[in-house]
């Protein structure tokens, strides 16, 4: 069961929204290799607003993700892709339905 999650809000710099979309798509293979990342979603919330939602069974899984390849790539590309620094929120999952 997932108990913890992250929500990351990303605001693309004007004119490079497609680059942000490609960046998020490139993250999927990286998180597929993370055994404690139970769910991961790259999101488009609006014309230039994007997000990442991921869920974990415990704090160790969440911390492993935060120190993993996707987080490193996010911080490396932040100045190039985003109008503001990524907003990373640690959240608690109260209820979830995931494929069995």
C-alpha cells in the first residue's frame, strides 16, 4: 500500500513547453527501475504548467526517489526548462486504488 507521495509543480519557460513534455516522458524509464516507486505520473496541468505525482510505500522509498536519477535530472535542467524553481511537496496518501 502507498502511504507517502510527492507532488512537484513545474512552470515551463515561455516557448519551451514541448521540451518540458519531452523531459517528463524521458523520466518514465528511469522510475520504472525504482522498486519503491509504486506509482509515477508526468502531468500537464495547463498550457505551460506541468507536474509530477509519485507514490511510495514508506519514507525510505520516497527518499530513494528524491536522491535518484529523475530528481538529479530535474535539478540539473531546472534553470534551462522552468520559469521558477520546481515546487516539491511531500504529502501523505490517505487512500489509494492501484492495479493489483
